[in-house]
């Protein structure tokens, strides 16, 4: 359980990063590899990214998979 919590914490940190590569990698991981039941924990972060012109479409795509 701690691994999952740690993974979600790291993903949350990456989604909030100013580093474009980190955000992109985190979005890809959430969309493609993270278990659906764990994606829900990142909904607030994904919704926040929807406000960004740079990430809005990618974040919406991930949200649609939840």
C-alpha cells in the first residue's frame, strides 16, 4: 500500500512541476500504466491542469479515462 501512496505522491509532484518533461511523463504514466482505481486520487491535479492552455487537452483526455 505504501508503494501505491508513494507513487501517487510522486505523480502529483510531477503533475505540478514547472518542468514540461515531468508533466508530460506523468500524464503518460497516469493514462497508460496507472491502475484505474488509483487514477481517481489524481483527479484534482488533472482538473487543475485543465486550466493550463499547454496541458488542457492532455489532462482532459486522461480524465475521460477515469
